[in-house]
């Protein structure tokens, strides 16, 4: 940590800071320059971070040096983490894993139909929401446990693995009973009580980036889960909120290689939410693979016009199939399989 | 709702849309222009909104007309809502209510000391977090119920009312036992299960705007609480996330008169989080009053250097007192009291 | 254009609006709903757009329907525009064109050396700035005409075509004398006098998206050039400004397929500025190709440590060569050549 | 400048960096920590900044310490700068100066009429655009020199001073002939050639913040003008672009006290562009004064419905008069006059 002092910081103020550090068992060094001085401290940043140093008299700004996350860091674990969803499906290996399905679980028939077609096209995991975070209290809120049962049943019938979202800590036991991967949605990326709870179970967690969360904050939220003891965290870039309104979100593909340079955790991309327009999904799925994604999450619906949610960004099964064929070529071009 | 058709939309596609509308009991009208045609529907937007119209063939874009919220709207209730926090403290009237106190409840002594000084300077409500949403799992997470007890005790001793944050639905009963106002923090503004639960109790709710939430989304989240039956919702502008990094957040004071033009609910402003720098807090508190705020939420700490959180943005009691004197003049200039 | 009236708009106010329209030779239609009425007008949006309709009494909001650009629109020209940079180099065809070179032209030797290596690796166009837009007045501002001469000379020696930035209308004649493509930088995307001037010449223009410009605004700026008579406009996505600070900008690859769905103009991507980190450039260049880019703009410097500007995001020639080999595979996977 | 090294930086890499520094005449100090080492250099940041240190092997990140601007800094000049617009009108003193008038100069009659009413209500400076930066090439582009003449004439008749925008370096001589203050619009805040030119004249410059420019970048652009020799720079906050769409821009009033803590230059606020809605202008003008603004820029039009531009955000003369009366009270409350 570097503490930049004001040009007119007094000796007394500087001494006060240095003593504070020493009281915490740290070894600060003072570097006096012509225009201003700085105090540096290396190591035990956890301790230092609890101090509101910018509130100290004589301090101009405080600059952290070490990364605030540990277990999520490449420094902590140098080899890529491979997350097993069971049934031989592994996220983070050479194979790019596609998760596909409807936004919401609407009924047994549509879900099963969708599961069969996405399986046939090459998806390995079925997605579908039983609990839906909706901006409006008047929108469809999901089928709840019934939806989870439909998902489990579709798994039985197709062999696909299942990923579904959890929104409420009180449903954790119920959700883990039915799903192979627990999804934490963008709006709950900083629902810390929920993160702590999923840190206690052993079901893999797919953690979506919040719409206004930085890459660092995403890793800090992953750190909550890892610190709880659950090592199977999959990160998901799904678009951030910017000034651009033509697309629903701005898919930040920079985040894929950026995350790969910082963490050992696998990274998947959701171009359905990342664009909000079905016409852009296939192309951006390909771009995600080229950017290094370990997996994709795609909304597919046999009849988007009748979908209870996100119909605008869902692919028809035929489009999904065409896309998968194109993606295979790109995967091969970057040395992956799909 | 206006459905703008593509220039090359076919008659068949248009008929399909019109019939879909009629099937839902709506009366669409078709307006054929030289360059393109549009289909309009007025009324029952709730019904229409469930349709993913942008996914229909021939459709270029869909433009909503009616506001998606009802109970929060000025159309629904034309007189300003006054929220009583008990003890004669009312938010939304002529008097500007100041809520002040430490970011976190740290111990009994500091809390009580702070309560006394802010009370003396004119604050009416004591703020303080017993449950803290922290970016890092390694930061201080709050005292929990012990902290709530300290708050209640400080209320006994000073006569101040209390506002404190809830993060987890499982603590609702506990939190409502001790507090006069339940705070929903920025990170939980779209924690819909939590919104639903606080909608069921009768304790007033202070709902903070999410860092990347629009004014409309803030009102939609208020709608969740109102729809649940709890009519006492206070909105809080606390800064949004933008590209600017000099300040912790960008305090969006436009939101105050904007909200006043849309809703009957009272609006308070938190310049501590809205700036993240104690040197800017007093001035921006004054600006908030000029912008029409019904209240302020200010972090005060007797020794910011020792604060467990947010020390950088906390005011010293003496500064708080000076600020309150300045604010009184501005309040008077805009026809309010403080 | 749709004019949404307030619920309490009076008949007099509505008549006033309708008459205003008719006075302008337009044919408005009034649609009266239960909750509120709307007035629609189709055609001649140019005329209507000049009216500040939202300032009219009784009006709640005004919603444009037609696109504000014409010549840039796919409706205007349905086939992709191919821009010739001379020497057989065409942007917008099956071949992906790579523009590479140093950020700034620094001296004859380095430029020529860089030109030779990028040519050898497959670049078709040499980039390099003779006039540099620098945030600080104390930074290197470019070599001016001398730099342009070096570029022209490098073209002679290598056969590469040249693209270079113009910042000042007064240098237009000079710049066009030496370059094959004129670049308008992000900061000048809305320097309308400059756009008008480059609209008058017949040298192709590479128009970079402003850091906070929407896709629509980019097309409006292209419209300025097209309206001036210059039909050879190449659009360039180079990253937008968001809250994320890990990368210099957020490369908005969504913009590539989005632009392709709106305009006939070719689209190139600049991953050097779009990431600001050389370690991410190669991967994001591949993602850009998968997203449908017609070309790439890449900063290459034989000794980034000595570069006068943007050394942090420049590739070494060897890395550039490796990247080009990878890109060829991705180009092939999406049916393009490189 | 602090250079944070990678945990695995080699001795050779570190030596290379240290030597590079020494070659530039700097005195770096190396601090070796347990987890990683850092290299610090204080002084002559101009020299260091030219090095792309993040491109050096072994470097993780580079953290600047000194401010990149000098002449604009409070460290350079400790007393507030007062800018005289002639005729006894001074911006930056105790008196808050209001600049008011139409967005565009449309004709002689309307301009004069507006000038008279704003003068009567207390404005000191007449604003009006003769050259208009319009997003669309098909919108009204301004009257040019004729408009400047009308402004000068209105000055003669009313005694108001004049501020008007310059867009093109070629019109500098013409514009300075007629105006008392030259305005650089938001879109040209980083039109560096224009900044250099206005740095050479002695007419005061009102520099508007770009819609996506940081406070630091605004000061860097001021530095261009100051470095050219023109000491009379007025900064203007006019709203930034964020994800919020209800208002045209997000007025960043934090920027006012933030700028005051960094620079000696006066700061004015434009709530017309900062909100884009006339209904919010008056209230936000008051908030700007409470935030410490030295002046205001307000769009007023006798008939907004007929305005050629920005009618949506223009105040009617009667509203402007009412606003001025309210603002006087707030000004008094904060110890200023108006």
C-alpha cells in the first residue's frame, strides 16, 4: 500500500501515520521527495485495508498494491480449475461446454422438447429458471419447485446436466436437491449472504457478473464462495450496463482474457443476455469462443413468441443447431473442441 | 405500446401481429405510412408486456408507452406520501429529516457517543449497520443482533429513531424487532425476495438506488414493496457508478426532482456514499436540499481513523455540527425547515 | 414520430399539436385511449425533428420512429460498400484487411523497419500518427508533415497503403497529399466541421467511434461525410468508456454485428485501443474477426519500451506475426481470408 | 510514480528498469517485499510519463502519483482566479454570474427580445450559438457570422456581455471579434488544435466538460489553454453520459466541490444541458449554487416551441424570472450574491 502525502503534510502528521502502521505490526518506509513524500507498506494488506487512511490528516490518496482476492488468484493456484458438473461434463478443459435452454421453465412439455433439441445439437447442460428475478412484480416469477422437478426430469430423460438460478437463501436445500450447478444471477452477485451459503455446499456455482460490477469485484464475490470452502466456481460474463442502448447490455469480451490472466477459474459467456437480441447471439457466441471462453450459456426456445420471458433474445432450435455447427469450426481454429 | 414494423414487413406478418393482439383481448390499430407501418395498442400494457414482440417476424422495434409501475406513480396517488418513523418523526413533510451515525455499529460506547452528538446537532434518526455488505469476505461483516441491540439502546437513551440495513430475509423478524426503518442497500435493490418480504411487514422501508439502476428500476423495486402492502417506502439517491473515478460514486441529484415528478414517495439523499470523500459531503448535502430532498443520510464518526468501514467518507462530529448550521440556511431558502 | 400525451392533456392542447403538424404539411392521426391519447405522424421526420415537441403543453414524451440517418442505412443501399484504398487493397470484401504500425511516427528508421515486418506478416496497410491527440500538452504531439513524408516513403518502399489521422481542418490538403485513408480519431468523431471537410474530398475515411458515442451517433457522423459526397467511409470500433478500469476501454464487439444489421459500410476493429493491454490484443483480434469485422487496426512497435506513445498496448513484431497466423485460422473458420 | 513488479520479476528485469530510470536522470528506489517488490520514483513525472512502463517485462502495473496538470492546479496558484468578461462582469468572485439566452441565435428579433428579458431578471451575460454542433447533418447548423453580429448588437443594446461557441479554428479571428467569452463545447473539449489556438488569444474561454471526460481530463484540457498563455479559463460542468436515460445527461454536481479542491479556476454549471428537461432546470440551478458554482448557464427562449434547437430544455422568460428570485435566496444562504 502506498500512502501519498499532501505537499504540505507536516512532520507530525507523517509521524502519526508511521506510528499507526507500526502499532499494527507493519513496517512502513518513508520516502521523501522534492514535491511530496510517500509512505509505503508491503505485506499484510488485509490489516491495512481496514484503516480509512484517506481520512487521515496530511494524506492525499492511498493506492493499494496487492490484489484484494487470494483464493481466486492465479498466484494462489497456477493451474486452471476444472469444474465437474457430473456425468462426465467438465467446464474448464479443452472442450467448450454449451449450456442451453429456455429463460424460464414454463411447462414440462416445452422444457423437455427444448432439452431434446439442444442435446441433439451438442449442448451438454440444460439451463432454465424456476425462480426468476423480474424487474416488475407483475411479471411471471417462475414455477418454483415444480420447475425444478421438470428440470430434474428432463435430465433423466436426456442425460443433460442441469444449471438453474437461486435467488433466496431459504431455497438452497431445495435447489441443490435438483440441480448440478447453482447459478447466482447478475443481480445477486453481491448478495453476500447468498454467496456465503453457496460457499458451504459442494454443488458447483456459476457466478454471473453484475451489470455494473468490475472484474475485480467479480473475483471478490468468487472469493466469498471459495473462502466458504466451495472450490467449484465458474465465472460468467453476461454483459455490463453502459450508455449504449441499441443492445440490452454491452458484452465485455475483454473480460474473458482479462480474467484468464488473473484467475484459475473457468469463464463462460452468455451472449443471450450480453446482446439482448437474438440476431446477434450466434455471432457473439463465436466471438466469445475466440476470446477464450470455456463455455457458453444460450437461451433457446421452440416458440419465442410464446416465451414467458426473454423471448426477444431466444434462439429457435434450428438457429441454435446452425450456430453450433459454426461454433465447432471456430473452436477448432483456436485449438478447442465443442 | 407502439410496434414499429420493418419497411419490408409482409401483409402476412402484420396480420399475424394484429391477430395475436386481438386474441389477447386488445384492440390494435394499424397505421400504414409511406416508408413503414406501425401498429399501436393502448391499455392493458401488463398483458402486452409479456409478449416478446421484438422476436416477431416483421417487427423492427417495440416502444412501450405506459409506465411499468402503478402504485409508486403520481398518477396513482397525487399527494406526497409522508412516512412516519414514530416518535413524531415524519419523512416527506416540510421538515427535512437528517439521519446520521456511523457506517457500522462497532461498539456500544462509540455508537452512543455518536448518537448523542448527532442528536444535539439536530439529527432525528440514528443510522448504523449491524449487517454490513462488504466487497471482501475478509472485511468486518458487522456485529449482527448485538449491533441491533446497541442501536435500540441508543434510541432509548437519546430519543432518536433508528434506521438499519437488512441483507438477509432470514433476519427480517429480528431486524424489525429493533429498528424503526428498515434499509435496503444499493446492492439489494433488486433482491426481489427481500423486497417481497419487507412488503409484508409494516415497518417503513428506506430503499436505496442500486449503483447501476435507473430511476425507473428504482420505482419498480418500490412497486414490489408497495404491491406487497407496505405503503411506507422512502427512496434514497446515493450515487451511481460512472466512468468518473475521482469520487467514489456520481451523486445523481437530477434524480431528486425527476423522482418528484414521477412519484408521491419521499426522497432522501446520501452524500456520504454519493461522494465517498468527507471533504465533499457538507457541500453536497446542501445541494441535495436545494434539489428538493426530503431528508439526508450522513455518516458521522467520532474518530474516522478508527472506523471499521467507510472512515474516508465519515464526518467528525464538529464538522457535522457546522454542516447542520449551513444546511438550516439553505433549507430556509427553499421554504423548508431542518 | 409518436407523441404521447399526458393523461390530463386538454382538448385545446391536443388541437394545438395537431394544427402545428398540419401547418408543417404533415398528416397526424390522433388515437384516443382509455388512460391517455397519442398523436402519430409518419414520414418527413426531418421536418418534425426540428420541433421541440417535448416542450409543448400536454406532451409527456416524444418517440422517434424513423432512423435519423439515411445514406448510411441499409435501407438506402442494400449491398455492402467496398472501400478501395488503392493498390488492390479493398476493405469490405471477403478478405480481412489488417492495418498495422506504430502509434506515432517517431522516426524514419523505426517506421520503415516496422512497415517491413508487418508487411511480411500479412498486413496490407501501414498505420502511424503524424498528428497525435494527446491528453497532456506536455506529451509528444507528433512530427507533422515530416511524419507524413516518412509514411509516404514507407509506402514507396513496401507497397503497403497508408492510413493516418487528421485532427485539424487546416491540414486537410496536406494530409490527403500523403495518405490513402484519412483517419478521424475517437475524440473528433463529432468534430462536425472536420467531418464536413473530409466529406468534400475523395480519399476514403476511417471514422473511429467516440469513447462515449452510441452506435447511432457513429452512423450520424458517417452521415455527415456521406452527405458531403464522400462515399468511402469505414467505421471503426475501438472501445468505449465504461466503469471498468482494468482495461483502458471496453471493446464493444456487439457493435460489429449491430452495425452490420444497420449499415452497408465496412466495419473494422482496433483491439489495441479497445483493450489498452498488449497481452489481450491478439485474443481480442480473433474475437473481432469472429464477430464479423472486415479489418483490424493493430499497434506494432519494434521496441515498445522506447515508443513515444501507447507502448503499453503495442505488439512486438514477433507477437504480431504469431497473431496473424492464429487469425488466419479464425478467418477461415468464418469463411473469410486474411 | 510507483512501479509494482510481478511476484516473479527477475533481478535482471528489475535492474533493467532501475537503469532505464537512471539513464533519464531520475533516482529510483527499490523496495523489496515478501510477496513482491516495487520501484518508486519521485519528481519529474513529465519525463517518466513518456515511458510505456507497463510494457516492460516484469512490470505488473504503474501508478502515477503526481497530478498531470500544473498551471491548472491549486498547488501552482493558491488564490481563486477571477475572470473578467469586461463591463465589470467578473466570474469567480462573490457574485454568481448568470449567462442566459437561446440555444441558437435564430434571428435578430428573438435574440434581442430574449436579451432584454434575461437582463431584466438579472443575467449578466447573453449566451447564444452562431455555430451549432448538431448530431445530424440535416439539422439547423447556425447562422454563422450573421449570428455573431446579432449577438454583438444585442450587447450594444442591453449592456450584457456575450458568450458564444467556437467549433472551427478557422473562425477564431471572426469569433473573437464579436464575443467577450469564447465557449469550447463538450464535443470539442479534446479538440487539441482548437485548445492550442484559443490559448494564444486573450479572450476568456469557457471550457465545457466532455460528456465522457473525467475531472482530470477537463483540467488537462484547461492546461492546454493555460500553457498557451491564456490565463482566463472558466470550467463548465454540463452533465455527463451515464446509463440513465430519463434525463438527457447526468449533472455531476460532485464535480463542483471536487474541482474547487483541485484548481483555482472558476466553475460554472449548465443545468439546461445537464438535465435536458426544462422542468428540472430551476431546481438544479439552485443545487448548483449550493454546490459552490460561480455561475450558471441557462437556456431561455421566448417561445420554446419555435426554437430551432433544444426547445425541450429552454425556460420561458417568466419561468426564468421566477427562478432567479429563488436562486437569490439560495445564493444568500451560502454567502454569495446574485
